[in-house]
């Protein structure tokens, strides 16, 4: 039976992953931790402790107390926030990761942490970006992610810690909103579409980035962690993606359900610069071959579900056409 410790459990991915893990492995076997507590289901539906991931002692004591045999380390700050606070980002993203890896080493625990398309940079091949390629990111977030991938591989090679990771793209969900990321526009656009039928994009027309719907991202994490270790040639981290679009592409998909939806632009130079340094689309062949990665939601299927779920969440009437 797994005993899983999740850090960053109240973040965008953590708040849904925690609930999925509790469904699968039992509520009492999934210890949610975050820097803050709130009244969300992730904080209330099972064990929860406030843990600052930069405090090694606190993390280790919590993991030991719960006899964790799996650590899912999600606590981190995203690309745009990291660019605004690079030293803080280094300390949190790298310090937190090192503490989590050390905890996994001492407890002989299996380990997961997400990497990102942000690990790639302007000299990386832009289209159908291979699993193994040039990785010279120009953002602090990207530097953290590349260093993090190498560090997690180091813990596998040197100490035998069963480390695994995914290079996530933009993750889209109607539950918890992301914060401080470059791909966040692809979540905001759905909220604005159902509330106001218009959206002003801070990402420019023609800027393509990979994206995935949350249910597919959660399945990918669980499938990777359940995969037979012998099959894994790569570990940290696998390219995974379900779609690639620019703001025009997602707007066109929204118009299938909200025909009078309007999109205009007020480009944020800082987030645009980050987006332009990332691939247009990445190749997930290695993930498919080594552990059977698959996804269910393409852009239109995701759009239909997002609009439907957001209308329920925000209790909006379906407009009469
Ligand atoms: N979604 C992240 C960001 O925009 C990328 O992994 O920062």
C-alpha cells in the first residue's frame, strides 16, 4: 500500500492530484502538505499539515511521521513569477527540490516532481521537440527545471532513488487556477469567455505552446508512477503533451460553443519573451513507448468540458443563440 506525501497540495495540480490519489489509494494514505491551509477539499478530505519545503527538518519529520513511501513534490513557483523574483525562485524551486530528494533518499521513497516545457530554450528545435535535445533555457524557471531534472537523475544514479518526472506544458483546469505562469492565459480565456464573452490576451497571436487538460495530466502522473521501473530508459523527465495552439486556435475552439466570443490583444512583453523561448510543440514518443502515455482530451473536447463545467461552477445560464 502506498503512503504518499504531496507537497504544494493546494496548488493548481496538487489540489486535484491529492483528491485523485485519495480515491485510488485511500484518503488516510495521502498526506497533503502546503505552505498554507485553507478550506478546500484537498486540505479537508484527509491528513493535512502545513510544511514549508525550504525547511528540511519540517519536511523530513512530516514524511517520517506519516511513514511516506512516495513523495510527490509539486511545490514551486511558475515561470513569470520566477522571472520577477529570480533569487526567491532559485531558493524555493531548487532548495525545496533538494530537501524533497533528500527526504526520499532517507526514507527510500519513490519520487515524482514535474519538469516543464520551460526546460527548453531558444536554441532547442522548436517543432516536434525531441525527448533528448538541446536544453539551454533563458529563464530562471527553465534553469531550475533543467537543474532539477539533472538532480533527480543524479539521485537515481547515485543513490538508487526511484525518481520520475514529466515535462508538463500548460495545464488547463476549471478547479484551481494557476498563478504566475506563462501559459495561464489558456485558463483565463475560458473564465472570461463564459463570464464576458471576450478576452484580452497577453500572449501574441501566432505564439504556439503545448497544453494538456488536467484529467490527462493526472492520469499521466499516476501511469508513470505505476510503470514498471525496468521499462524506463528515461526518468527525468518525459515530454508529454496533448495539443498545441496559439490564442487564435483556442478562440476558434471557444467559438464553436460561444459563437460571438471576441479576442483581442494587449501583449505582455515579459511573458511573451518567455513563451517565445519555448517550443511550439513537443514530441511525446518516448513517454508512449516507455510507459504507455496517452491522452483523452484534444482541444475541442477540452473546450466543451471546460465551458460546461465553468458554467456550472459560476452558475451561469447557457446563453440563448
Ligand atoms: N505552465 C508553466 C508556466 O507557464 C509551464 O510549465 O510557467
